[in-house]
């Protein structure tokens, strides 16, 4: 991204690229469903409602990430074909390691959490090498001076990219949630990049949103196809690097505003680590204590009539949409102000902790959760 011009003729092929991005993921997802009977024993292996964190009962293919990958491959092809840039196309190769690790897990190969973390870090390292790009700053006085030391900046970039990559997978628990978060994030990044005059990040964000829409048609509200670990990691990796590119290429963009764009998945990861360590549980151990799982339980057991119980899954996403969108809206509004962005992060952090405490006291799984 650092080697590409900030502006280019994005209008020339934009409609065709958008249609191709949507159709690419849509067609692959449709083919997966049309051939479901031939592969369901493999593509839903170990994920037919038996997992601790599962929120569904019927065997469902978990390889929707293939649609995301093919859609993004089409996007990369357009950049190489129309904009004659090998660098942008090569960047998408960095997706492969983490996608493969996630896809193997989706197919029941039991890839360890540590191995998937390593794959995400390896993908991030590839992106650093391919793009010759890393986080230049964090908009914290005195700490920014340390980022002049490239090895430290690169190490932090790989760490941050790995965390964001996994955060999308952590929230992938109910129909449409992770996809909606990805949509909100890509829209937010597109709006900020448009205001900053960075057409590359704008185009990438818009086309990624189109790819997600092609998949979302099959995932929300009925959950006929799941994103899977491969798809979630792919989206997380892309969001992380669009964010890094936006910060690196535009000095006026606040790092805190970009953090707000990704606030919900990052906060879910951080708070999950906190509460698991508090009860001395392994931080990798899955559970049913995420916000979306608690809300879905309350919808099923207390807030909805019994006959509407199956609707609790997609309705959970609907309930969470305002909470996901609010930090993004604030980020777009205050994209140039590190101070206001920081205040926004603090406010939403406090709101999240308050919300989690109230939901935990309301009860999940028949007992109170200590946040």
C-alpha cells in the first residue's frame, strides 16, 4: 500500500469491480449450499451444535470463508489488471496462511489455538514484507518516539494485526454478527479514507464490503452458511491492514479513531481474556459468556415468546447493531482528533463494562456471571 499512489481513476471500473466482488462471493456460497449433501459430513464436522460456544443445532457448512477468499481474489485481480500494481495483488497472498489454518479447523482438523495464532502472525509478517509497511505511531505522547525504532514498530504491528485477526473470530457466534461488524468497519474506513483523500483504502474498503454482502445473503437471518474460522480470520486480517495502511499513509488520521472503528471485536477479546484470567481459566478456552451469547439467552428465555425462540439468534445481531455502529459513527466524526478519539475509546470502554455487568447479573445459562 505504501508504494501506491494516493489517487487514481477509481471511477473508471468501480461499478464493474463492485458487481464482480459481490457476485464472486455470492456464487461460491451458492455452490457450497447447492452441493451441501455431498460435503456436509466434512464441512460441518464437529460443529453441529456440540461445541461449547455453539448457538445452533442443525449441521451447517462452515466454509463460507471460501466465498470471502474468492471474492477478494477477484478484487486483487482487478487491481493487477486495471491498475497495473503487483504490490496490491501480492498483498492478498498474505491472507493464505491464516485462511488455511482457519479452514483446516473448520474441516475438523483440530488446529490448536497456538498454531492459529502463529498463522495469523505469519500472515501479518508477510504483509509487512510485501507492503514494506508497519504502524508508524499510536498517537500517545512520548511513546510515539519509540516507533522510530523499526523493529519495535514491526513487532507491535504484527501483534496488533494478529489480535484484530482473532477478534473477528471471537465474535463469530450468531447469524450475521461478525459480518455486520466487518461491514460497519469497512464503511467506517471508507468514509474516513474518503475524507482524507486516500482513494486506495476507500476502494479496498468498499470492495471488501461488497464481498461481505455476497456472503451475508446466505448467513443472515437464517444461518444457512457460516463464515467459519477461515472466513473470520480473513476478514480480520484485511481490516487490520486497511487500518494500518490508513494510519501510515495519512498523518492526519487519528490512530484512536481507527481503534474506534474496530472497538467492538477488540473489546470483546480483551474483556474475554480479563474475565477468563479472573476465574483462572485458560484464555483460549471457549465459553458461552460473550455479550452476544448472553443476549441470545435472555431473548430466548425471558424476552421473547416461546414460539419465537428460534428468532433469538438473528435478533441478537439486530440488538447489537446500534452498539457496534456507535463507535464507528464517532470515529468518522472525529477522525482527525486524537484527543476526542481517545475520549471516545474511554467512554465506550466504560459503557461496555457497564453493559456487560448488567447483562451478567441478568443471568446467562441459568446462573450469574462474574465479569
